[in-house]
C-alpha cells in the first residue's frame, strides 16, 4: 500500500514542478488574461431603485471589454497613456453606469484637459490588498499599461473586524502554481455567478442587510489593529517594489467612507457593513477610526518610501457622496475623479 501512495505523491510533486516551470517559461499560457475581473465581454443592466440607492439616476449598464476590463477597448496607438485602476467594490462601482464610474470620469476629465489617455477599471467587490497585490505580482500582461492606481484599505479593515483577514506568514502551499490555477478557476466562476445571479438589479438586497445591522447588538470597542496595520504596511512596500521592478508607475489612493460619529438618521439607516465574528456591529464612529488608521498607514508608508499617494480623506463623512457606508453616488465618483485628475496633472 505504501508504494502506490509514494508513487502518487511523487507524481503530484513532479506535476507541480512541471506546471511551475511552465508558468515561468510560458506565462501567457498559464496565466489567464487579466484574471482580476468578472470576465471578458460581460454585460448586465442594473436599475437602481431610489428607495435603496440614492444619488444614482436611471439605468446603469455594466460591461467589460475583451480583456475583462470595465472600459473601452485598449487603444492601439502607442502614444496613448494607459492607466489601470485596481480596487474592490468602491472601484467596481457596480450600480453606476459604465460612463459614471470614477475610472471612467477620470479618463474623460484628463482627455478633456488635453491628455492622450486611456483609463480602465478592474474592481472586484470583497477583494483586499492580498488579492490586489497578488494580481500585481503574477499577471504578466500588466506590461501593457503605464500606470496602476490602487484604491485600497476598506476590505482589509472589514475582513479584520470580521475575523476573516489572513495574518502571519502565508502557507507555503499557497505559492504553488497548480494551487493558484485551481483557485483562479473557482474564483472566476464564482465572481461571474455572483454578479450575474446574486447581485440584485435594483439594490433591494440592501434592505435586508441594513435591517440586520439595525437589529444587531452594537459593539463599542475597536480591537487592537497593530499587527494587521503592520502587515498592511509591508504589503504596500512590497507592491511598490513590484511596480518598480515591472516598470509601472504605481499610485496609491486612500479610501474615503461616509462613516463619522454624527451621521444624520437617514445616513445611519443606510449603513450595513462593519460586523464582527459574533454578528455584532461597530458604530460608525469606531469604523471611521479604523478606516483612518488604515489610511494613515498608507500615507506614512508612501511618505517614508517616496511613493505616490493621493488622499481622498476630505471626501469622508460627506453624506451626499455615498449611498451607503462607502459606495459612491454619481456625484461621489465625479469628486474622486476630479481629485485624481489634479494629481495626474501636477505629477507627470
């Protein structure tokens, strides 16, 4: 019995080594095209209902191009500056029309001001810096872009508060190309299913989520964030080094949120995020403290390393810019685009 088991283990080891070697020699074959997306040529129409989603008007078309990016087709002209925006749901802007997301508005604003630029968005709801920076280090096709913009921090905080953030050294098996390919395949199928079949077209699903928060016990203490913040800082530094090694201009952006201690009753009723492992929810004041800590770590890491960072902290707490905890209204997305456009005009 021992011999067949030994043969099986040896075979799997050889297969893993072969796949790993193949991935290094033929990355285009082993790395699916821009895996950090909902898939190529995806299309869905949303109809945001003002009862659940304020500040978003009319129907919203959500599409991706042949590369899986939310944006127009990649330009053929070599002199067009290509800027890719990477993040989670606040970059994906699910309920906003293709033309109203902040990456789209950034592209229009820069073009209107005389720059030959293409801007696309790769946002995936629920993703954290772990997934974003894995994509940065593993995706060979990023060489087709001049710059990447990371709007980060929110899901690192929310995952930690919920007890779902990976802390400490990464298991060695997660570095396996074979395991990575399997995880990618499962993730791609799940992501496409999630937005096609589970994400509500009108936003009515938010009603149940908000009610759950309102009925839950409120937690008045913020857990110790020291280890989580330090690991976040390390990931940021490593991501910057990866950008430099790959010849990419890397721009980090702090995450604005609606949270603040003195929200209006209507704004507080729109919240649904920020739960812990026991189903209790943190107050908006505590959530703001936590988000400010993550944003400050990003600002400090960028200042220490001479990295590009854009602060959107001035947008936080402005109720008209969000329809819930953190997701932008049309006006909110426009404000983000204007701040980023000023940065790219000033720092070329």
